[in-house]
């Protein structure tokens, strides 16, 4: 158990350093004031599409669909359950439609990509990471369709909005993987390089946005602590228990519990910022949740592994 805790702490420390670095760079005015807007658009239009295409082209194969379909179906059910509950719980936190959307996203989607991939890979190894990436496919589909619509201040539902660069990357990657097309070496290197920027840039962006307000202001809202404890403790227990009652096997429960225990996802910062909306609520909630997660996630990962591992 101590090994799992130390590895998890190490992985999360790396991500936190990038947040602190982004905060310091913006506070010291080393980077321009519009850096958050530029960086969020870079993430949305370059880094995320490259990442989704790379992930799905490698993992979404015909063999995978047959062997891992069960994981995808359980995950899709989990999205339906958590998303439905999140809509109602979010209403308790705000009457404003845009702010409720941030809470709905936060309660539905944990940080599956920016934090989940390096954590699961670093703590549990490549084999578990592969199954985890399969398990969170429905989360990715939700993020680049429903969530992108929710977090757009204009709440426009259009073909252009649905087929955004990230979702197009997902679709093209899925087709590429099913057809098992060879990947040119240069293209693969470009995709790997872009994908490797995903976590660090997202954390730098978080630091940029957080630097707009004093730290004291970021941590003084009690709603953020309640929301964070729901995300980190309550929802993992409740939703994993529901899957257990519905007959999920131990390995599926392990993947579900690990996924649900991650802190809030960062797209409730990235998407509003890119669309010209208010990213502060998302940044504030992510800051509090990730700080608490730094202490809680290593422990919950160890407990979950001892129960289902």
C-alpha cells in the first residue's frame, strides 16, 4: 500500500509543479495577459485533437471492440447514471445556468485524461493503462459532445459545434484503428509530441487562470469544498456501489472506482476559456479539488486496490 501511495504522490506532484509554474509566470507578468486564451485554443484546436486521434487510432481496433466491449458498456452506463445525478446535484450549487453547467461537468467527468493517464500508467503499469483507456472511451465521447455544448456560453447545438476538432480527431482515430491502417513514422512522432503536451499545458493553463485572483479568494468558498468531497469521496462510493448491485465484476469495479476517485476534469476551464466564457468557477473548483486530491487520491487508490485488486 505504501508503494502505491508514494508513486501516486510523485505523479500528482509533477502536475502540481506545472500549476504553480503557470501561476508564477502569470503573476510575475513573464507571459502576456492573454496567455490563458491562447493556450486554451491551442489545447482545443491542436493538442486535444492530436491526443484523441492518437489514442483511438492505437486502441480502437476490431479485436478490442470484441474483447473489451463489456468495459465500454459498463462505462457508458456509468456516464448515464453519474450524468443524471450531476444535473440534479448541480442545481443545489447555483441558479445560474452557466455555473450549473460547470458543476454538472465536474460531478460527471473526473480528470480522466490530464491526470488519469499519467497516474494510472505510473501507478499500475501499461496493461492497466490500456484497459483504463478503453474504459474511459464513453467519457471522451461525452466530453467532446455533451460537455462541449454545455460549457459553451452560447449553448449552441450545431453540426459545427458537435463536429469540433477534438471529436473529429476521435472519429478519424476510431476509423483508423478499426481499419488497422499503418501510421507513418513522422505522423506518429508528431502525434506523440503533441499528446505529451496535453497534461503540462492544461496544468499551466490552470495556473494562468488561477493567477487572476488571490489564493485567499480561491479557497474561501465553502461550496468548493463540498463539491470536491462529493467528487473525490461520495460519488466514487455511491456509483461504484450501484455498478456492484447491477452485477459488475471486480475488475470493472476497480476501473470504475479508480476513475471516479480522480479530481475534477480541467475542461471546465479549457472550454469556457476557449469559448470566451467565465472560466473562473471551473478554475476555483479545480484548484480546491486538486489540492484535496493531492492528499486523498493516494489513499483512495491504495484502498480501492486492496478491495478490488
